[in-house]
């Protein structure tokens, strides 16, 4: 055979169907190729497939591109017939699984319940390391051998199926380290590039090529339908019937029980302990000998039996040894001659010397069933290092039931880590951990692991179980099952290593069918054997006696009489149970037991005992170990309990959820009423797990075992006596002991001639018609012929083994299997994929979907990366969901024949799960995206008709019909109409003339409350001087215009009247324009000029950021207006503004300015807000008030709220109310006092800066002084002539400012306001100065009826109360104040802080005054010409003319006077234009608006109240009716 | 976790600018350099926002012009929008007073009417509040509404209710408002810190 073998020829078996992934291809054991459902074709370590029900392969995903794009990762793990309920995404590359690696786990019909990240592996790794370092424990020790193991032979007693659990070469430090330390759970865990290095042999039928994996390499369409279906559990139910009955079982567990009898017995037995059974003799001789015991094997085989017909490797010797030394070097009893080189340790092809060197390399796995190869798939250490390490290697090719155990160790690690950080996975197979915990998954902490280790004493069981010692065995004396078979080969690896250098590997040759003659020759021999009607041992060169002897040697019954029986058992399991203490520990801790060491689905030690004739009699077991090996006393409950302890809870205990030992081991078949647990009996046990379910796929059921071992299933049932039942155990042993034969042989009808191999029948059963024309023994010329008989003959594309032979006649299988898939170029890979597609055009597309992977993680891998958790392990909510699911009203599914074939015991199944919005019993209506819909369609396609109940609305035209159209005139509409009508009338009717009766309520108060934010606002504006610049932020929109415009107008009039320069900015562009309009309307009436008297500034973008930026860029921000024109303003900072006012309809407006601007300046901040925003502005107002003490301006100092305050503001400005009086007029009139203006100080002349003072003006000032001096006289003589309607006079007379601001009017007598007229020739008396007193005490003070403490207390004033001072006593020690109720009272002077304020007066004495014209004043502002008393004023005006004052130079105080004058104008209704009418003309229907608002409020209250009452009554009525 | 260069660069820029701005605003004119940085960054921000507004306007017009051009469903509304936009622009360019008149007579009136509808909607909502469910909380809410409304009536006869309303507004409501503002402030601080330390990177991708 040549090294140049074309690897393309191997692609048929390669699963590298995609273009980017190298896949594993190391199958050479066709019987194991059936395990194509395993996920060893994906990118992940082979995972466990513990689907139990008719689930179907419903998952799919999309990642054949191999990129990182999200893809659907299908996964299913279910208990019960659940169907694929979900799909998930898992596109995460290996390096980034932390957040996307998903996993799902479900229990029952729960659907996808949870998922988790794969990154737990790394966490677990770290925890593992920590645990190691902390506890000083190397978890690998669980897998490593120790001295005791070596002493007892280590794992060499392992059954061969256990030998298959190849482990990484722990002799290789690198491998070991990588395995148990750093790399176990690294990201490389899923980097399978190096895993599937070896191509597969090319001599399998192409339909079998699919069995190596899930994916595209499956030529399932070419495969027999029954086999193609085995990859899909769901379909298997349907198609299994088509399969040969004996093979149908291989794909599913359940059928084995039924149809195993139909299968060629040798095949049914393969891969299981069944190989030891009787039917093996039906198998072709070349197969019957492989790895299985056969009752026809000579009971003993001498080491010198070489030369017999039995294959050398099985015969254990022969003449292959070239020398005695060589022979001796092998072993005393065995040699490896003729052993298949995957088993042999010697020089294959030339049977002879066994290579005793321990396995060091793993290149020699050729010929070994893939599940046995394990780590040997790696070509070199580097690859191995990069591979998954332990779990992956162990699982690579291991029968899935076995790999499941191993893989679950990894999975459990993640799982444990997931559920509990402190837990640590001890790498124990799950079935092992399950045993330890009585069925519940119990993730051990490191402490527990330590305790367990201590209890166990050694972990030989585990080591031997997984062949750990195989890698450490260097001691030739170590017992090795394989060594017994083939010589002292130590282990499988040793066997494999021994073939490392073989270039002419030939399995058939190794089988002894001629030297290097290949399988053809082997089959030829086999056929010859048929022709000769020889037995299988004859094929192997053994005569019956010799074969028996050989078998007896191999499986020699332990000599229990010698007291070493237990040791034998120990040897079998690699345990050393000699220490009583150890067993005590076992018992106490419910720790490791032999049964636990058994892989799931494998017989318990009791089974094995009986099988091998071992007697676990108590005498041989040290005290404390009785529980484990002692014969249970079934007569007592305790016995059952002991069993429960040993295997978990089962039997009498009816705890359904408890883990039954049968789930892991068929122990119940030994100890239960039915020793081998027939399905018939088990079916009656509420569908509990059965041994058959736990048996590895394709392995015999216990029923088969029953028959094989001649065990009557009804035996125990027929006996009600527990003792008898157990006596069966003992009787058989006793009988065997008596006969001197191994009792396990007694169970085998070794003398049954019919049980002898019958190749002819076997071949016939295979459907192979021998070539009648061929010479005898040559009817089946080669293996191709043989394989081609498997149903489908379309496997023409398969390379023919004959072709291989023709290549060189010496095909180097080693080279073939050495081929690293990476060596295959992309072109070749592509060709392979193309080949697959071309050769399988009808292959179900879902297989492609299944096989794809995402980021190196395949769906099937995810499937196997999980397993069912017990209900108790689920979170509470999931448990609750589970309970709900059980209570769910659902249809009982039909137990179809298909289901029955898969789950023979299934007595009931759940019905198809409805997805729908229409019939859903568990899932809320689904809103599916287009992608999801397509996936559902795929699911439908896959599930065929089984999903007919899916109620998903997939088509747009299936949308629910719209609700019925509403009635046009429903009661609600009528209701709304009436409410709207009521409200509308309420706010409209007050505007109608003649309906004054609807003017309900009182007008807003004429003045702000003392100490309020409103009065603070007013005073702040009022304190501004002409020329001051005020910044106004108009942060409101048109929606709030009705409420805020009034306040803005009042403030602007106030400012403009005082000569203040307003600058408007806004973060609301519309608000800016609107506020600009309001300002311009007023300014236009006042003949003001934009950018000379006011500016409509910029729009501040960015809300808070814009405001903040504005504060940082004041100079540039105010340099231009909204239209980009220069403002000529020279402002450097916020402090240059005299006042900042925020007009806002949103709290953000207030907040932005209060937070971003106020702290940046000492300029007072004030606000005008709507009623709704006021509560959120109030905190800033109070903060500002509180901060005054600290001098920090961090808030707003005044606040005007809504139309109510605006109304009052206007009133304060002098706008008369309906009765024609200003606010304070009314107050004063209520308590008429004689106001005697007194000059309290000498007036000072403070001309406005805008004035150019002239001599005339100065004279006028002097004249003013005169006026003030004569004030008293003027009052007394009543010669004062007030000139109403002459505001311009005051506007142009700066002296007025001087006077009004310096004069303190002191009410001295109870005179009428008319007596407070200002002196003649001066307009200033139009303003009255009144005193207010604010309580300065921190406690309440008394208001007495007289200026004495002896007087009675009339009222009480609280701190900070503000009252009007109307008089004082002679020594000014008492003030007479006016209380809110209008009654006077006396308060001690020291308790009040007195302040003087200017208020407009109503000088009724000037009834005759008329309007006058003032030069220099715009015509529209002129008064009547007939003003008699205007002459002097006119003079002043003239004088003013001389100084050429401009309108913009009007001092604010003059405006106040103007207001006052206007307030005193009785002719406010005249059509004459004057300042007052112009100034306030913008607020039409001022009172009507207020009344409308009041009436609207009343209507609203009524509506709400009525509605509430009605609804409450209705609710009460309903309640009374019990609705 | 892979770190893209662009993402790292954006994060670095954001953090740097953020810290410079904060320092500049905190130190003020004591360190003119930082203050200058802060000012520049703030201006850049506002300019950027302004540009986004412009872009938004362009996009708005393009969308609606397209809808009009393709006569899609609802194109009539798009047409109104386009015409209105054009009219305002033209009127403002030709005669600003006309534009302002349109603002006052059209927009202000319309928005005020909407505010009136809001009033009606609120009243009607309160009217039907108990229709579906009568609960203590609903009663409390309705009581508070009625209390405030009654207290707002300018009727001297309701003076006691007014006092109660004032107390409600000054104490509970004010407390609630302060709580809200404090929450906003804290959230702002937290959000700012998260951005400054790169925890929040909404600017990325």
C-alpha cells in the first residue's frame, strides 16, 4: 500500500462536507459507524445525546459559512415528546462565548427554558485550578492510577468496552497537564480542527458514511431508509419499520428489546457485553471474535495455543513469536499474534513480538473502532494539546452512551459552575455522579470532592474505568484485559502504539485471515468457514476445547474460595476494596460504589458477578463493604433500603422523581423482582426509565441479556420469595462452583450447537446472496460485495477496497489515518463537499442545516452539551412552570408504533405542542418575524404532518379581522359632547355682554402678598433704572401664550416704562419669535427702536448645553440679534445684565437657567411660569431665598405664576379694575387715612444718565425743591393742581424722579386720597408713598386695640407678616396697622421693620384736568390740549425740549408716574390715545378672561365631581349585583 | 472582547474632551486655558446641534417631497407641510411682518386651541376615571384634583379650602418637586460620570 493514496477516496466517509472545517474521519469500525447521530462531525467535542423521546432532529442553524454571523443554533434536549420548541442563536465564535453561547435545557414540555453562556468553562477552569491549589488536589488524580491500582492490576480487568475509553496519554506530561489543568475548558475546547484529523476508511458503503456524523456527509438517501432515520430520532419512529429489524434497533434503544431477536446475533451483540453471549456464535467468525466473549471460545487458551485456527490475537499466542524471549517479553500467558493491529501490541502484519512499550504516541489507532481510539486520533502532541483534551478525546468515537458520560463531565462542570459558583465538577461522568447522589445531580464542591476522595481511598475505579492507567501503565505486571486477550499489552494505547510503525496494516490480516490479505481474504476465509460449516473458533484457529480454555483464561472465574474473588471484582473495576475502612467510608458517604463505576447502561457489579460467576459473598467482603457487595436481604425492608442506598431510590420507594438506578445501570434487573427487568414488567412501572434506555444505543437490551444468559425473565416474578429470588443468584453460583466452570458459562448454553456461528445464515439474513458460480468459500469475494449488500447499491462512488489493494497491494492504512485533514487543501475539501452534494442530491436539506456550525459550535454539539436536569435542580420558577405544564390541559398523544419502537415503555405521550395564538394551551400568542416564520415553516416541513396543530398565523392575510366599527353615536360620544358643551359655554359666555351674572367670583387681588415671590418680582423690576439691560429668556411656545403672554406684557411694560433695555433670547425658536412680537408690539406703541431700546436676540440651540454655552459666550451671543443685525451691545458677562427673567412653560426651562446660569452670576434671576410649572419652579425660588444669606445666587428670586399674577401685576402697575380704582386705591379707600406728604429728607438731584442736564433743567429741579418744601402748604391750601393725562410731562421731567424717590409720604390724618395731591407745578404728587411694616419677630406678636400693652389683643401677626402702617402714636413707639380684614390695630414699633413703597394715588381733586400736548412727545402720546394746569408743565416740556430728550431717555420713575396719572384718569374709556391705554391695550377682556377661567373651573369641578359620583355609584351597584 | 480602534479613539476623545470641559467649567477664569477649552467645546456642541437641526429640516423636506412626488398615501399632508414651509420661508424673506402675523394668527391660535382641547381631555379623563375601577388611589387623586381646583376658585367662601390647597402645594407638592429635581440632578451626575469614565459610549456605533 502506498503513501500516495488519494485521500479523496476517503471523503465518502469523511464528514468534512463543508468547505471550511476539517472533520474527523477515523472510523474504521463499521459497526460503530452507525453512531452517526453522534456529533462527532461537528466542531465541538462530541457531546452526549440524551434525548429520550421521539424528539426528532428538529434543530437547525445556519452557519455553513463559518463566519460569525448570528445563526440559528438548534438544540434540543427534551424529556418526552416535546418537539423542537425553540431555537436559539449561537453564532459566537469560540473565543467569545461569554455572552452568546447558549444552551437550553428543558424538562418536560417546557420549551426552551434557559440558556447559558459557554464561558462558564473558563470560570470552571479557574475554579478548578483554585481548588487544586487550595486543596492540594489534582483533580486529575481521579483519573490517574495509583499504587493500589497497580497492585491490583489497575484497569486491566476492565471489560473491553471500558478499554475503549481512551484517555489522553497521561504519560505524556503535556497531555496530562493540558487535560487536567489549563486547557481543559479553554476556548480551544471547541477547536476541533485538530480533533478530526484522521480520514475515515473508504471501504464503507456511502450510506454509512453518514453515520459518522450528523451532517452533509450522510448519504442518507442512499442508505437504507431505516438507517437514514436513525440519525433522527423522530423519524426513526416512522421508518424504523423499514429497517431490518435487527438493525433498526441499533439506532434506538427501545427497539432492541423487541427486534434484537431478529438481528444477526453477532451484530446485536457487538459493542456490548453481549458479545459475550451465546448469539455471538452466529456472527461471522471474524466478527464474533472481536472484543467479545463467546461461549464457544475454548474455555482456556494456553499461551502456546498458537497455530490453532483461532486468530492469533485472540488465541493469545500461537507460533508468531520468533523466539521464546520474545514471547516471554510479551507475557506469560498471552501474545498478540494475529490480533488486529488496533488491538495488537506486536508487530502487526507479522504477528510476533508484542511491543511492550507503553503507549507514547497515538498514531496507530488504525483499525481501532473509533470509539476506542480516543486520543489516538491525534497525529502529534501539538494537535493533541490543542484538542479538547479529556472530554473530547474520550468522546471522540466512543459510543455515545459512553461518551455521554464523559462529555457530561464537561457539561456538568459548566452546569455546576453555572448554578453554583462554588461547585466544582470532578470530571466524574454524570452517570457516576448520579449514582453518588441517588439520582439528583449534585455538583460537588471541591471539599466534597476531597471528602469523597478520602472516602474512596483511591480512585482506581475511576481510573480504570476510563483507562487512565492505560497511560500510566508501565508495569508489565499490571493486569490488563486486553493484555489478557492479546498479551501483556497494557492497554489499548499500548496496542495502538505497537502498531505505530506498521506500514502494512491490515485488519483482516491481523484477524488471521491470511497475512496482509485484507478483508477480502478474511471474508473468503469466513466463507470457507461457512462452507466448511466450521465454527467461529475454527475460523480463529481454535478448536472448541482450546477456545473454551482460552476464554476461561481470559475470563477466568475468580476463585472465590481463595478469598480473592473480591479482588477479582476489584480487578475488574480496578478497585481495591480490601480496606474495611474504605468500605465504611463508602457506606457512610454513600460514596463510590462499583455500580457507580459502571457506565450508564452497563450492568451493575451484581450483573457482572453473575455474568462472570463471581460471588460477592459477604465473607469475602470486609466489614463495612457489605452494603456494596453483600447479598441483599430481600426479606427485610432494610435490604431494599440498602439497595436504595446503593443504587439510589427505587423498588419499593415510589418517589417517581427520584433517580432510579435503572437509569444508570440495569441493577434493578438483578435485584428487582425481575432480575433482568423485562420490558413487559418495566412498562408497568409508570414509564420509568429502564435498563434498555440506559443501555448504549445498539447494545443489547436486558431482554437480550436475559435470553443470552438464559435467564428467565419470569423467574423472579414466579417466585414470591425474596430468598428464592436471591437464591437464584446463589444457586447459579453454587452450581457453577460445583461444576468447576465459571458460572457465567453456566448461563450460556455453550453446548448448544445451534448457537454456533452460522455464517451462512448470517449472510443470508443480511440479504446477501452468495455467488453460486463462485467457488466454495468465495461467494463473497470482497468486502465491497459484502457492504454493497446493505440495501442500497447506489454506493458506487465508494472506493472499493479492491481498489485500495490495487493501488499498491499494500495500502498503508497508517498513512491513511495519519492524514491530517488539514493537509487536504481547500480545493479538495470543496471537492469533497461537492461530491457529497452530487452523490446525494436527495439528501434532506435539514441534514445540511444540522451539520453546520456557528463559530465552531454546532447545533448538535449544543444538543449534546446539555442534558436533562432533575426537576429539583431547576429554579423555582421553572419548577412552577413544570407543575403548570403538568396541569396543562392538553391532548393525550397517541402512542404510535413509531414511538413505541423508540420508547417501548411509553404508555402515554404528550400531544403535539401548539404554537398558536388560537389553540395555545401554554404559549402566549406569538409574534413572529419573517425569519421566524420561515423557521416555523422549516419546522413544519421537518415535522411533516405531526405539526398540523400549529396555530401560528403565518400569512398576513390571516390577520384577525378588525374590530367592529364603532357606533357613531354611542353613549360615550353623547357624554363627551355634553361635557364639551358645558365647558365651552362656561368659558365663552362670560365674554358675552349682558351676561354679567356669569361673572362669578372675585377678581384677582390688587396686590401681591407681602413676602411672596410675586412681590419680590415686582420690586426687582421696579428697582431697575433706565438704561439697565435685562435679559429675558422666553422659554415658552404658543401653546402657553394665553397664560404667559399677560405676565410677559406686564413685565415688559414695566421695564420699558422705566427705560430698561430688554434683550430676549430663547431656546424655543417659536417662543423667541412670539416673545419678540409681544415686545415689538409694546415697543412700537412707545416708539421704541429695535436694537436701540430693545433686542430680540438669538435662538439658543441645545437646551441646557445651549444655555450653558450662552453664558460662556455672552459677548458674541448678544452681539447680533435674531436676524443677524448688530445690537451694539457691549456686554462682557452675565453680571452686566441688571436682571434675568425666565418665562417658561416647562420645568426644564426654569431648571436650565437656574442651574446653568444662576450660579454664574450675581444678577438676580426671576421667573414667569404657568400654573402647572410653578411647583417645580418653587424649589428654586426658595433656594434663592435661602441663599441670600450666603450671598450665593443659586435660584430665582421672584416668580410670577399664570394669568392670576399677571392680572395683579397689571393692577399694581396702575391699571384700574372694573370699579376704576387701582388696587391700592381700594385698600386705602377702605381705611381712609390722611396722608400728609412729608419731606423726610432733602431731595437730591439725580438726573438720568441719558439726560443732558441744562440750566433750565437745573432750575426746574430747584423748583422741585420748592415744591417739596411747600408740599405741606400745598396740601393745606389745596391749591395743588394735578395735571392728569399729562404723562409726557413727567416723562420729560427728570426732576420728578428726584422728588418721588426721595419723598416719604406719611399719612397723618384721615384724609381722603384727594388730599394727597402733589403740590402744584409738579406731577410727582400723583404717587403716594406708604409705609409697610414687616414683623421682625421670630414669634407671633399681638395686635392690640390701642397703642399700649394694656389694650386688648385684637389679632395676632406671625413672623414676616406684612401690614400696612396707617398711623403711629406721638412718640412713634406704636404703629397703627391695617389688618387683612380691614380692621386697624396697634403694634409696637420695634416689632416691625418699616419700608416705604410708592403706590399710585387717585387724586380726585383734579377733576377738571384735561389732556395736554407736550412738545417732543409723540403725538399719539399727547394728552388733551385743554389741560389747564399744564402750562408750567409745558414749560418744563419746553425746557426739556432744550435738552432734546428722547423717548428712550425716559426715566423709569417717570413711567411710574405716568401709570399713576393714568390710573387717576377717569376717562380711561375715551378713545384718546394715551400711554396707559396703549400700554395695556394688548390685554383685551382682561376681566372677562378671568371670569371665564373661573367659570370654567367651576364647570370642570362639577363635571369631575358628578362623574366621580356617578361612577362610584355604578360601581357600588355592580358590586351589589355581584358582578 | 475585541476593542475596535475607532471605538477606542472615540472613547478617548470623549473622555478627554469631557474632562477638559469639566475642568474648564469648574476652574472658570482661574485657568483661562481650560476655560477656553470649555467654551470652545460648548460652542462646538451647539454648532453641531444646529447642524443637526438643519440636517433634520433637509431630511424632513426630502422625505415629504418624495412622498408628494410619488403620490404615496398621505401625500396630501406632505404637500401641506412642504407648502407651509415654503410659504413661511418666503414670507419671512419678503416681509417679516407678514411672517410674524402668520405666526400669531395661525400658529398661536392653533396651539392655543390645542391647549384648550387638552383642558377638555383632562376634565373628561377625570370624569371617567372611576368608570373602570374604583380604588382608593383613584379617590385620592380625584380628591386632590378637586381640592386644588376648588382652592383656586376666587371665592372667599372657599377660603378654608384655599388654605388647604396652599398647604398641599407648598408642602407635599413642593417636597415631591424637590425630590424629582434631586433625582434628576443625581441622575445627571451619574450619567455624566459614566460618560466621563467611558462606561457609557452611546457615541460609539
